[in-house]
C-alpha cells in the first residue's frame, strides 16, 4: 500500500449468532492486530508500527458494508 493513498480493503468476518434489531447500532473498532487469533506483526511498539487512517466524506470516504439476511 502507498501511504496517503486510499485503498479498498475487504475482510472476512468470523461468524456470530446474534441478530441486530432494526434501529440498533453497531460500533466498529479498527485495530492493527487481533492478538488472540493472529501474531502481532510488525511489533506495534517498534519503529515500524503501522498507522491507520480513516478517510471521511468524499469519493474515498470510508464505509462498512455488512451482510444482511
């Protein structure tokens, strides 16, 4: 990826057995690692620690698209 350039990312979500009722909200948390399931790489305390930027608005605005049953 190129720093400062918008990039589309797609993630497979782990299954869940919860139904979100109409009108309820979800909170999305963005992190550089899931320590319980994946190794931390690069070291978040090291000099190569990643920077995550969320772009708002415009054509490159960030969004979350969730599956609906």
